[in-house]
């Protein structure tokens, strides 16, 4: 069990220690990123892997540049402030709520796990990654069960396509609110209007906020909802 608690730089010789820690960082990013990707979050598999890997490499470089007597935390310390800008980019604000705070926090934690790999504690990084993954999964289930699960409804939009211009606007709104394409269907009615039907969560206010966007578009002729 030494690999779980001890510094891998003392357990393995270079360059195997560095290789093992890089692989460990990729594994940590994969575990968290897969969960984020599965739930259609903005920062998914590739993002989490790159954050973990980048933090690990910066920390390793910091160690090498400092040597035995220098300040080994000089470069690595900049990760803490630098990752904040990346997290800020994941936070979105609309008319209903601020979105992306969990994603930003996950990015912050992912950078910390990468730094843990960089200083040599790959086993601890894997253990903490599993703990974070379990936390994300369990809290999602708790939120859905006790804070109000989604129940789904249908909505039908009828609009004048105006040579495709309206469809571009509609598609942009649906993409912004991450409505899955599999739940969307478009047809032409007898009047030449486009009729778009989709399924959405009608339980939470922020899940149906896109309807407010559509109600403000003059091209939308009608919005009909049904359970």
C-alpha cells in the first residue's frame, strides 16, 4: 500500500516516476471528465484531462526549475490563480440563474488533483478523485430525489422560417440551454410554417427558461405546452 500514501518520486526512479504520475493525472481527468460528459456539462472529458495533465506538468516543471534549494512552489502557485480564469469562463448568467458554478468548482478541484500528482502523490490523487466522483454522483441523485426530480413535458413552436433565419435563432437558443437534439423534431405544416416539437424538464424554473427566450421572438407565432 506504499503507492497509495507515499511520494512516488521515492518509490520509483526517473523517468518512470514522472511517467506514472502523468498517467495518473490522465486517469483522474478521465474519471471526472466522463461523469461531466455524461451529464452534458460544459467542461467534459477532454477539458478535465487537459486541466489535470496541465497542472501536473506545471508542478513538475516547478520542481525541476527550483532544484533542491529553490522555491518549488513558485510556478505551481500560479496554477491556483490561473485556473480561476478558466473557471470563470464556465460560469454563465441568464435571466433566471447563474449556471456553471459546479463546473467551475470541479475545474478548481481538478487542478488541485493534478498538482497532487505533480508533487508525487499519485495514489492520493486517485483516491481523492474517486471520492469526488462519488460525491458528484450521490449529490446528483439526492438533488433529483429530494429537491425535486424532473418531470417532462412537450412543447410545440410554430414559426415563420423566413428563409432559414428563424431556424438559426431557434437552434442557437436550444444550443445555449443544452436541449438534446434527440428530443427535437421539426416538420412543415399545411400553412408552410415550421412546427418544432421537443421534450423538456418542466419541474425546475431554470430548465424551462428557454421558453421565455422564444416568447420574446416576434417570429414565433405560437407556443403550445402539454404534459
